C-alpha cells in the first residue's frame, strides 16, 4: 500500500489494525510503526499524550468502516518534534495506557 500522504498512511494503519486486531502488543507495535512511517514520509509524528484512551479506542473500532474519525484524531495530534526523545518515550508510555484493562 502506498504511504506518501497522510491519508495513505492512515489507511495503511487501519489495514494493519484489521489484519492484526489484538490489543496487547500489536497495538503498541503498530503505533510505533505508524510513527516511524510518519517520521520517514512526512517528518511528523503523533503526540499520543493529547489523545484520550476513549477517543482512540472509539476511533480504532470505527476505523474499518469510518476511518475519517481516526484520521481527524491523529491529524490534530501531529507534531514536528520527530527528534525529541521525550516525545518518543511518551508515545510508548501512552501505548501501555491505551492497552490497560479498565
């Protein structure tokens, strides 16, 4: 799948979610994978700290049929801080938070 625009990258992310729909580990791995693609192609990454768990989970559940919700959520959280170590570590921390059982 192409990954030259933000829309194409999100569509690829949605397809990966469909192919591997397991929260534990796959969720963390695909979020890191998404950030790496965004960094490489668009020189941006997601500031996961500004996306609530509920909003993210709802967007992911809708994504196979309504990816625009996820697209909008991610787009609002994009940052150019791609070389910021704290941003990277914060993303991993939030990945564990998203996967916690409530």
